[in-house]
C-alpha cells in the first residue's frame, strides 16, 4: 500500500511523527457502545455469582429432601428457599438478552428478578427474624448447617444474595438505558 505524495507529519524535532499527535482521531464510536460492553461484562459476572448462590440453596434443599446426610448435619430448608429456586429463571432470561441486545428479554429478566429473587429474600428475612432474635437474646439455636446456626448461615447467604441481585438490577437498568440510547440514535438517522 502506498501513501499519498506530499509532506508527512513531523514531530517537534523535525523527525517523522510516531502517531501520538493523531490520538484524538482514534476514538471508538459513541460512548454508549463502550458502556454497553462494560455493563455486559458486569452482568455476566453477577449472573455467575447468582448461579453459585442458587446452587448453594438448591444443594441444601436437595440434600435435605433426598436424605443424603443426617438432619443433624444439614437442617431442613426454610420456606423462602423454595420460591427462591425460581430465581434461576431471571438469570437465564437475562443471559439470553445479552447476545442480541434484546430489550424485551432484559425487561422480563428485571421484572421476574424482583418477583422470583428479591421477594423471596424479603419474605425469608421476615420468616427467619424470630429465630434470629431468639439466637441473639438467648444464644439457643435448634437448626444447624455443618455445626453452624442455620439462621446465621442463611442470613449470610441472604445478605450476599440481596447485594448481588441489587447490583444486577442496577447494571441491567444502565444497560437498558444504553441500548435505548443507541436505538434512538438509529431512529434519528
């Protein structure tokens, strides 16, 4: 490939330029594309963490119901854990939305995440509160998971799950805004 005839860009010392003076021209498209890529990455990471939390809860439920270990070793699941098992649905729908920028799947994922993920966690916090209060006041626990108080372990899981789901909803909303901005730009053209 040949270059055009004429003077070449020179640096301050009269030598040829190394290209640093042309950096502003190397910008990559609108910023919402870059934001979309970073939000996708965050959502993928949070989806993996959500799946790990789901596997923990599903394992406790399965181990208890299949009688794989002694009930003294792993306590029976609380009632909120059963509807929380449906939290896999919003994660999978959200993952389906990412490859093709499917706005409707992302909206369905956000709504169902509130219904199947956050609502059971709120119910679980209320369900376990009397047991946690009894443990705090009297130091007595009646249910255990590998020697630890079941209510303490499950509250720890819930605290992590609430944070993960909240960040997931936040990044989904930001990604939705970025996708909406890009569709608006396409309509203007």
